[in-house]
């Protein structure tokens, strides 16, 4: 049975459902007729975003309280327009353009050091020289995202898109990893997800080195304390909207095993220091060429082999590949054997029926990121995504947005829309959306007390959402949003 089959809608919810389904059907029909409008989930998001934004279903999903976003990465959570319009306007910001026309940034107190391959120039002066400031800003924006008019041509295969994808992290890194920006960036991330009607979030963080203007750097302890302080401040200021979040420390799956062991030990320490804002450990980076969980086995077993055993939850990325019978999809098996709390992506899961069975039995959440899979795994039509099967079989899945900033998205709504229109059937309705929101809170790393707080908050907002939509519908004489 499909996700949400057990959700019962009250009278008001049924009315809202009827409106929602009317729009869904209209949009599906418009794309179904011969030569009809392009169907957004079958168009790569890098070019299809304007199609999504035209949708009334999308407008409704935007205003819907979506619960928790559980699969995000530290430096790709924020809309890149913010980096351009806010951060690159700050004092001491410099840019350089390499021989392939990619732009990098960094803050310097005075004249920047010489950098022959990519000479530093003041962003302020370059902007003044430009004929049109907005055009200049838009070029900076496009330069840092994966947006391109012809994705298939620009990124002919997965390795090509990953090379470009990792480069964008380096491009934005010089801006984000500057201490004053780092603080504001995280606050902005919480702001954007809150504005998108998300009540809680968990993200993978590399806990990177953060630099100051004098060249000195701040380490992991400063970074964790900063996340903690900003979570506390933001929740304090948005008590009736946002309930909090947690960090999942993540190593890159290319480092030597000894590094993973130190990171595991640091995770144990951070979990003791910040029980409210630290969830556990993961390994990230392109999975196919990366090291396997098995190669890190001794380090990953460290907590459970202590006397008495130490509890360190894992949230492994696993099976983010379109291959089968490779060490990458076998990560799925090891993730489950290592007692992972959730699986990041799990794209190859349907090729492993035994693992699938265990995932369902143990209620291990599968974190599905539809747009990420379109962009980074080259999934051409999301109706053919393997998670359609997980939805049809009521698997514990959650929908997240992975790296929204990098593909020009914002918050969680774009991915929720893709899931609703394509991973779920044409007739899947409000019950599915409601269940996905409930799942996200249930399958988060929150304690029972935190869950009940978050779910109360979500429920209040949900009731208000239903009321508001009905009101708008009645006011407009039977149509939503004019
Ligand atoms: O979809 C993904 N799969 C695996 N790793 C990812 C994905 N998105 C981002 N990162 C990794 O997260 C780091 C930033 O925290 C990036 O360096 C990237 O390697």
C-alpha cells in the first residue's frame, strides 16, 4: 500500500484535497495531451525550474508545513542569490577568474597576495567597472551554480557533472568559510527553510576550517559551537515556527582510515558536548570512485567495540549509483549491517531485495532527494525513479533537497513537488503529503520529547494551513491564488 494510505482526512482536509487534486489533474492533463506542456518532473530541474514555479500545486506545497528536512549539506543549503547579493557586497571581498572562466572568492584585509594563475581583484571595483550591476551579479550567480541551458551537453556523464559540482563547492567555499559570513550563512539557511515552511532540519557538515581576516583559522570546536549557538538563537526568535535541528559530522570518503577514526572519536565527543544539536556520523562525496564503508570498517566499529559500547548513530550515504554489483551498491549492505539509522539516497536499493526487506523491518528511513538525482545521477524522468516503488510499498521514506543552492532551488518545496507529481502516482493526494511530513519528524534524530514538541508545532501549522487555504478558496469564489 502506498505511503499515506492509512491517513484519515477530516472534513476540511477533504475539501482542501479536492482543490489540490483538481489542480494536479489539470497540470497532468496539460502535459499528457500530444505536444502538451513539458511535465516538470520529466525535465531536468536545471532548465525546468520556471515550469515548476508556474504550477498551482507547487504554490500550495510551498505554503504547506513540511515537517523536517533531513538530508542537506552544510555549504549548499542557502539560495546562492544571497551569497551574491549580500556576501559579495561586503568589504574586503576579492574575486579571481581562472583560465576556464570560473570565479573564486576570498576575503583579504588589504592588497591580496599575488596569485598568477588567478589574480585577485576587488569585487567592488569590478562591479563598478561593469556596465550593468545586475547583469554582473547574475553572471556571478550563474558561474557558481550548475545552471546551464543544455545540461545534457554540459554534463554528458556522471563523472563530468560531479567534477563541476565539486568545483562549485570550492567556488563558494571562499565566501562561506570566512568567519563572519559563516555565522550569517547558517542563520540564513535556517531563515530560508523556515520561510519555506520547514519546522526542523538535519544536515551533514564537514566541520571545515574557517578563516579570519588576519589569516588565522578556527577549527571544529568553534564550528560546532557556532552551529549550536545559532540553533539556540534562531529557535528562541522563532519559537512558534521552528523547533531546531542537528548536525551530522561527515568525513569525505577519500581520506585514510585513520582520519575516519579520529572523526568518529570527535563525533563521540561532540555528541556528549551538544546532545541537543549533534546527531552522529556519515561519509560523503562521490560514492562510485570513493572508498567503501567496508574499507573503513575498523574505524566505524570503534564505538560499538568499546567496553561498555558507545552509542554513535550513523546516517550513511549509500547506494547513490546507477550501477549494480559494485562495491558502491554493496555499501547498502554494510550500512544496514553497521546499524545505520537512515540511508542517504539509497538509489540502488531496489536491486537488493534482501536489504530492502531489512530496511522496512527496521524502519530505516531512506532519504530521497529527487532533484539531486536528476542533476547528479542524470535521472531523466522522475516517474522512472526507483523510489516510486518505495512510495508504492509504503517504505519509510523522507523527501529532502540535498544541495538546493547549487541547482538554483531554495528550501524543500521544489523536491516535495517533484515527489508528489512523479514519485507518487497521478492519484496520490494530500494524504501522501501529510504522511511525508509526519515521516520526516518521526524518522529524524530527535529524542521522543523533541519529536512531540516538533510534531505539536507542525500540527498547529498544518491546521492553520488548511484553514487558510479554505478561506482563500472561498474568498476567490472557487479558485486558489486567483
Ligand atoms: O549528493 C551527495 N552525495 C554525496 N556527497 C555529497 C552530495 N552532496 C554534497 N555532497 C558532499 O558534501 C560536501 C559538503 O558538505 C561536498 O564536498 C560534497 O562532496
